[in-house]
C-alpha cells in the first residue's frame, strides 16, 4: 500500500510495480494527482518494519472509470530508504529468477 500526499491531503493507492527509480500506482481516479505534480509518498514494503518516505513526480496518468494508473519517478529519498528499496527489489528479482529457472529445468 502507498499513501501519496497531494496538496497535503492523503490519497491511498496500490503499488503494482516497484523499482529503485520509481513505481506504478493505482489510485481512485477523482483523487489521483495530475502528471508533472511532485507528491510525498509513504510506502509500506512487505518485510520491512518501517515505512519508506519519498518524493515522486507523476510522469504518467491513465484514467479508467474507477481508478487511475500512475507512473511515478522518485525525485528525493533518504539514502537509507533508497538502500532498503534497492535491496528489496534485488531480492524479489532473485526469487523470481530462481522460480523461472526451476520451471525451465523441470
């Protein structure tokens, strides 16, 4: 889960694709921020006890009836939080690759 702060108002969303440079996010259409806006983010990453705080710029927005798909690029983050995200992404890639290799070998 992700909470973005748009003009100091919290907007909850669901992160669907996280990397060390940004993420994809789904949020309710009428609350989703427009492209170009820089928002504050609070990310809850599985397996981490603390929230990750960052600023991100909305680079892409595709609206649907209920939800908007957003592409967001991180523009500022504490080094310790950036390291936690990078380590999480590396571990997820390692697990996914191991699973793929196991299926190929089977």
